[in-house]
């Protein structure tokens, strides 16, 4: 990550810490040996000097340990800060990507909404046209049924007229036959009358 220490630097710091810890341990061991060595002699002066030296060596070891602890904490703090910066930069990048993705998706959703709106309008227009066509078809069907009923009535009237015409033709033929008979009778009567008129009195 950005800002983090290199592996070589971390190895050097670990070696420094190991050296400091070894020195602190050696100082404590040296203080213990000095006190133990002087205690065997039985001289209070030497014991006091050794004890004082042990205290000083212990203080030095404590100082070294404290310095090492501070360095470790500072290094850990630097590492955490570097990680925090790296995470912050990564978060910024991801945030920018998320904003771009959200904007892209918003645009796509808006386009799809517009397409859906257009399709819904076309669907509404098509439904209205279909309703008009169905209404016109129903009206045409009604007109066709009325025309069919009118045609049926006219057909019935035509058949009735043809039947009456046939009957009239037959009647005319009968009347003509009767007229011919009457005419013949009239002619016969006229001839008879003329014949009687020519007879002498």
C-alpha cells in the first residue's frame, strides 16, 4: 500500500529491536551477577556498590526497553497511518466508481422509463384504435343484419308479388277466354239479328 515502509526497512528495525532487547537482557544479567558476586564476599561496601550498579543497569535496561516500546508504538502508528491513507485513497476511488456507476445506472433507468412511457402511450393509442375498430365492426354488423332483414322482407314481398302476378296472368287468361266466348256470342247474336232483319215480314 501507499506510504508503507519497505521490507528492507522493516528488517533493519527488527534487527535493531533484537539488539536492544539483547543489550537490556545482558545488562540485567550483568546486574544480577554483580550483586551475586559481591554477596559472596560479604563486604557491605561491595554489595552496596554492586546494588547501586544493578539499579543503574536496571534503569538503563528499563530505558532501553522503554525506548524500544516507544519505537514499536511509533512504527505501529506509522503503519496504521499508512494503511489508513491507503484505505482512504481506495475508498475515494471506490466512491468515485460508485458515483459513476450510480450516474450510469440512473441514466439507463431514465432511458428505460422513457421507453416504457412511450410504449404505454402507444399501447393506449392501439387500445383506443382497437376499441374504435370493434365499435365500427359492431355497427357494420348491425347494419348488415338490418340489410339482411330488409333483403329477407323484400324477397318475401317479391315472392308474394310474383305469386300474385302469376295469379293475375291466369286470371287475365281466363278473362280473355271469357271475353272471346262473349265476343263470339255477341257476334252470333248480331248475325242472328241481321238474319231475322232480312226476313220478309
